């Protein structure tokens, strides 16, 4: 058996990679992909616990997370397309008109 | 007709008059305005007379009449009702005040005819009458203080009546501020009185004072007495708080007559007389009262010698005569002080009203050096002025002689009398006769020094003004006969009339160590004062009528002394230097610039604003619009939150 800690380590590494990418990437699409990566890292953690605790609750929650991620991706991509039409740029640093 | 209703009506009549004139007077014609005014004053006088009659014929007199109309203040021990106290002293005061006020209201109809603000003047005058009557009929110190402050307010309003004139509004402020100093003393004294006796009603407090064993509490009583006297010093223009009264002559002449001669300034004397038992039990304080009165009388008389402005001379004369009243109270003959208060009200207001008549004739000029020979054109004014001058000089037969003589006799042989007080008083009497006749000669007798333009304007005043003059002249003669001196075989009826009021005080004073002076007999005491008066008159007439260059030569020989007297001993300048300027400078440089503008405006108000802006300026940098920095903050927050949870579990 692969020990639980391995799965959790995988989850943490994926999450940290996703978070780091989320902060450091310039392209908006890359930022979205990192968001998806963070969500999937959490899914891995849920599945691992579900398996090791013998409860199906974790797997159910994964369904919820996937659905939410899909919906969010749809909306987010729509927003990006709208913003791209206005600003002709996919650089996240160019979206700064909400400053004081 | 019961007494409580009469007294209430007596008080309400002028208040109603003041309100009517104050609110709607602007739209009313002059005759109606003055009718409301002298009508209310007249009703007040009638009610005062009726009240006097009801009281005198009631069986309970001479016991005082006390009636409480409603509870005004009730706070623990402190209880002050709207209550009126009527005894023989109140009777004398109310009659004097209402009669003189009524006559002056009548006179003002004529005097103020061509002045602006007619309705305002009469409204204030009626309000003053209401306040003064409240003062003299109050049954406790707080209510009396209401009247006290009220007359001060009306005095300020009326002195500064010509408010567009800088000197007039300054004089009003000066009067109010200087008397405020006295009022502060009064308030502290009353507070101390309450602290000691737990009551502020006259009857209660006086009974408790009387019940004290002889020398106990004397220190406290002396302190209370002196503090309350400070109030009297301010209101009645004694040393050192007299400086406002000469300046108060900026007000219209009827104001000078009513407020600054006959009534308001006598409130201090009334206060001391009403509190006679307090002073009798604190002989030290009473001695100071007498001393201050005597010195003020002499001091003011010396200044009056060299004044050239007719009204100013009369103002200093008022200060001097008030000194006499305090001298009378201060040596223990309270009734004599009140007697002089009454006679003085008549002849002094007459003097001022006559001066107003002269002023009208002279087209506003008051410098006596530009007058002379006016008795030919102003016959009635001259005759009445002469009668009043004879009265104030203490010439036998006129009112002032009887009252002044009683005070001087008291100064010599009264309970706290000292011979030197008598001698100073007699010298002052001589000076009084001198400067009054100097004024008379310069104004009415001799050659006319009137300027040609004004000559045509000279005319006797209308009957509206001369009739009150004549009535007052009559009073200035007969008012003295209510108390024929003992020395000349009389019974001093006035004194015996007021005896029930002052007997507790007289009893207390009887216990002070007596002293006998092997000196003048009572007859000589009276004789010397008459001689002093006659000498004063003779010298004045000689210098200012017969041979008119002696004053000139004396002025040259004693130029330094003359300068000092003309400049009123430089007291105003002294006060300005010592008190007014430091306060102004401190207020301007420190309190205004540093404290108000700097600390309060700068630090508290503007500073708070600036600080908020600065903090905001720092905090707004978080809102950069940069999405990545937002993301970083979110992540940081999440990490900290997780750490917190792990650490505390």
C-alpha cells in the first residue's frame, strides 16, 4: 500500500505549485490553469482520505469540487474573453484600473 | 385687596409694559409707547401705595409679611421659592423706587422725543423697574440676586443705548464687567452663607444668625459679610469698583437719573441694610463697610471739585453720597443710611433731570465752561436745580440736611462710630456744598459764556419735563421732615419707624465694647456740619460768581494737584495698565493664537483631519489594482489563519 502521507505530500506539492504559479504567472490563462491545479490538489487529498478512512464522503465532495471548478472555469473564461476584447492584452498586470 | 395680590400686581405691571413695548413697540406711535410705559410705572406706583396702606393698617405689622408664590428651586437642602418679603424697609424702598421711576418715565416722554429707539428705551426702563422691585421685595438671596443681575443687565442695555457710539457701548461693557467682579464676591458669599446655615431665606438665616452665641462663628460671618459687601461695592460704585459710574453717563440722562442715582446703585445699600443682623454680628466687617464708605465719599468729592462736565460731576457726587449711605450703615445707624438713600433718590434724580433739561437747551453741550447765566432762560430748571443743590449741600430746611446730619451724628456717637469718621464726613460735606454750588454758579449764574450758535437754541423745557422736576423739588424739601432730629427736640420718626427692622442688629451691636468720647455734644456735631456746608457754599459763590479769577490762579499755583484731580487720580489709567492690558495681551497673544487657533483648531481639529488623511494615504496603497498582489495577500492571510488554528489547538 502506498502510505497516506505520500498522497498528502503529493497534494501539498501540487497545491503549492498551483499557488506559486497563481502568484507568479503573467498570462491570465496560466493563472486559471494554476487555479485548476490547486483545486485538483485538494481533490487528491479528499480521495486519499476517503480511501484511508473508508468513508465515501470524500469522494462525494470531490464531485462537488469538480462541478464548481467547471462552472467557475466557464465563467472565468467568459470574463477573460470580454476583458481581452477591451484591452487587447492577456497580461495580468495590465488589469489594474481598480486601484485607489 | 390682599397684600400678596397687590405685590404681584406691582411687580407684573412694569413687566407687562416692558413686554408690550418690546414686542410691538416698533409699530406703535410715540404717544402710545410712552403711555404703556408710564402707565405701567404709574400702576406699579399705585399698587405700591395700596400695598403700603394695606400693610400699615393690618394688625400683624410691624411683623414682616411673607408669601411664597411657588417653589422655584428645590434641591436637597437648598430651597428657594419665588417668595416676597414685605416689611417697613421694603415699604420705604418700594415707595421710593416706584415714585421716582414714575416721575422719570413722565420726564422721559419729553426728553426722548427726538431720539431714535423710543420704544426700546421705554421697554428697557420698564424692565428695569420690574427687576429693581424684584430685588427689594425678594424673600431670599437667590431671588434677590435675580433682581440684582436683572438691574445690571438693564443698566448695560441702557448705558449702551446709543450703541452705535463706541464710547457708549464701551461704557456699557465696563459697567457690566466691573460689577461682575462684585457679583462674583456676592455669589461666593451667598454660597458660604448656605454652607453655614443650610438655608437662603432671609427669615430663616437671620433667625439662625440671631440665635448664635455672641462671638461664635464670627470669622465665618465676617467672611460672608465681606464677600457680600464686595457685591455692594461693585453695584454701588464704591472704592475700588466705582470706575464704571462716571462712564455710565454716556447713557441718556433719564437713565443716569433713575439707575445711576436713585435706584440701582442704592441696591448695595439695601443689601447691607437688609442683612443688618449679619453685619451686626460681624463688627469687623461692618467697620470696613463704614471705612470704605467714608473714604469713597471723600475721594469722590475731591474728584468732583475739578470736573467740567456737568453730568460727570453729578456722577462723582453720587459715588460720594453712596459713600455716606455706607458710612451710615457702617457705624450702626442703618436707618440713617436708608433715610439718606430716600432723600438722595429725590434730590439726585432731580439734579440729573435738570441737567438733562440744560443739555436739551444747550443742544447737547455739557461742558460747564461753555455755560453761564442760564437762569434767565431756564427759570424752572434753575429753580429746581437750586433746591436740589441746597438739599444735597445739607442746608437746614431741605431734605439732605436731615439725613446727612443723622449719618454724621452716627459717625460720631453711633455703635461703631469714631470721631475721625465724623470729621472726614464733615470735610466731605463741605466739599460737597462747594462743588455743587460751583456747578450751579458755572451753569446758571454769572455772565453767559454760551457760544453764539447755541444762544438761539436756549429754551425752557416743555411741561412734560418740568412738572416732574417740580414734584421732585417738592420732595427734596419735605422728605426730610419725616425725621426731625433729636437734638432739635424732634422724635426722629423715620428711625423709630424702621426700628423693628433693625432692632436685632442694634441689639447685637449694643454688645460690642462701648466707647465714650468726651468731645463734642450732639448740638455741636450738627453745628459743625452746617458750618462746613455754609463755608463750602460761601467759597464757591465767592470764587465762581463774584470774583472769577481765583480758580484760575489756584489752578496755576497747584498745577500738579489739579492735574491729578482732573485726571481722577489716574485710576482708570492704573486699572488699564494693571488689569485691562495684561488681560487683553494674554487673550490675544496666548489664549487666542496659541490655545484657540493653535491647540484647539490646529491640533485637535485640523490635526485629527491630517492624521486621518496620512493614515489613509498609507493604507490606500494596498488597493493597488494589481491582481497578483491581491492574490499574495489572500494567500498570506490564509497561511496566517492556518498557523493560528494550529498553534491554538
